[in-house]
């Protein structure tokens, strides 16, 4: 079971750096966190999700990094229930 990093923008850069050092990190970009660049994590083989509704509300459907998996709120709840949460919101 990996650590689930919930990442919003205010502390997002710090969160992404910490997640990159965590071998078991799974990252979920939420709210304004969808503006962050997850490519270093993806290049390191990390799993990165983004909440689809947050991406759509900000008009970023065409700009989200390739490899980021879009999820809905139900899937987010499932991830939270299944992992230890590290919150950067």
C-alpha cells in the first residue's frame, strides 16, 4: 500500500518533491493542483491522477500531461479509503 498524496497548488511544489522521494507515492492533483507539472513524477514511474471535474472547470483538458489518469470523486474516495493519506491541501 502506497502513500496517497493529495496535492493542491499552495503547497504543491513541496508535495511533488516529497512524492518524488517516496518510493510508494501515488499522487492525486486536486483543485488548483491540476495546474502543477507532474512530468518529473511520471518520468520517475509514479502513478499520477487528477480529478477530472477540477481539470474541466479550469479548461485544462487539452493541457494535462500525458500519463495523468483522470478520475471522478467516487474513485478519489476509493483511493483515500485504500491508502495512507498525505494531505497537501
